[in-house]
C-alpha cells in the first residue's frame, strides 16, 4: 500500500515535532519549561465554564454550520468595538483559527495556485497550504530591522500569474512585530493593484504593548478582497475550546466557505456556548491580560539580553520573540537541550524557527520563544537557555 504524496510532503509541525524528546526527558525526571508553544498558563475565565454549566438543553446537538446565531451576534458586537463593521451573517464560527485559515485558502486558491506570505510566518500556514496543494511564495523580513514589512518591490517580484492572495498575521506570530497603518496601506495598495485577496490573521489583536495600537485591516478597507481569520484561543486562554471565526464582506466567498462549513457539519456546540460568556468580559479583562504579557515580554527581553551573541528586537505585540542565536542549527541545539542538558533537573524547550520559513535554509540559527509562563518561571527558563548555550558552544 502507498501513502499519498500529499501525506508524505506534509511538513511536521516545528512547534510540536520535538515533543517526543521532551516526553523522554520528563520520563527521566527532568522538568521541562515549555516555551515552544503558545499555550498560556493564565486560567480560562470562569464565565466560560459557568455558561456551559448553566446551559439547559437536554441534547448536545449540532449547531448551525455557521455557528450559534447568538454567538455570531456577540462576535459582531465585539468586532464593531474594534471598528470592524460586520454583521452576524458575515461571520462563520470555525473549529479554531486553524479551520478558518484552511477555509480561506481552500476558497480562494486551487491546487497549484500561489499565496504570498511574509516570512517568518505562523508555521502551520505551511501545513495548511501543503494540505490543499497550494504553494506559499515567501517575502522575507529580517531580524536586524525588527522583522518590519519588507519593501513592496519584493512583493512585486513574488508575483506570478498563479498568485491569488497574501496571508500574514498582525500582530505577528512568531516575531511580535505590529504593522503600522502605513505598512498595511502599502500592502492593501499592492493587493488592489493586482486584484489579490488579503487574508489577515488577527488572533493577537489585543496584545499590543507600550501604548501602541493595532489596526484591523477590515477597518481600513471594507472591500470584498479582505478576509479576517481569528480565534479566542489566546485572547481568553482557551486554546482547547477550538473556537475561531472567518469574516468576509464578500457574499460569494462567504457562500463558498459555508459549503466547507456544512461539510464538516458544525463547530463544537458547548464550546460555542462558553464563548458567549467570554465575549461579555469586555475591554477591562483584555487590558489586564495585555499588561501581564507586557511584563513577561520585558522579563524575557531583559534575560535574553544577558546572552552573548544573540540578535533580537523587542517585540511590539503577541506573546512571542524571535531570536537569532550564535549557532548554525537551532533545531540541533533545541534537541540537545532536551537530551543532554539540565540545570538541577530542569531544562527549557523552545521552537526552532526554520520551520516558520518557506525559503530553504532560512531561519536555521533562529528560535521562537513563547512567553506564556509566570515571571518566575520565565526567568528560570531563560537562565537555563543561557547556561545551555554556553555549554553547547563550548562542546563544538
């Protein structure tokens, strides 16, 4: 029997593929600080669980394929508070932001078509595109200038007659960069000039630091080319709820995505019920969470600044920092930290950044750190990285 080429070519997650090494370390009694994955340690708000407990239906039934209408109304109200004017009938609730991205790519691109992506990018874009036989064409940002938007001339060079759109996250996972209004306008002008869709991943919308703001793309351009994908996972520390959203004002595109949504039947009913409670929390809750992540950002940046030879810029948003290390192969270093190094029975796991690039060889010496642990644990974890790097380099 033969496995499909699609399956063989599907890339392993750079965030998760080294997890077996962490599991082996734990079996040896090693405590692992997980900075490799964006799983917050902040408790999921109690209103999520209360809404589920108070739900009185006798049967956990399928919801509408677009999601519970009351939930879509709540999302519509939330988005309007951000200057995003969408009605409940322009929102589809999805199984996490991941499904929203798959629906978006699958609805605008055929097998063999291309999407321009700003690299480094959320690693699973590569997996989703591979699943759909769509090619990602990268435009590279650079760590030395804080991963800012590359010149539009590079986007022009990436164009072909197969290009169907652009996909990027803002604030960025994995770099923490927050694109300015001017940068976004330049991207939108490019998309208009070449009649491209724009898929903007705004999962970290609330998490922008130092008094800065993020600008939702749909507040700049309400045209039918704009697609927003979103998720409650990080905003409310509810990754396992698997509730995301797909937004568009393009009716033909909406109807197309609805066919995908109908094929998978419905999003998880009880998680949708709990999400209605989350959306009632309002700005006070997310402001407090943003302040917590800013404190964690500052701690990680301070601790990493003690390491000789690292190149990095202070993140402006999300809860990640991408760092260039003085190593040739960051994946080898990450694996070594799990198999050969500990400090008093403790070690740290981060994500190699090479898998967040589409250009072969790019990111080989870079890592991504998710600052999703408490202040005390972040300091310990970063100190372990410093000590581990010293020993690793000394052994070469």
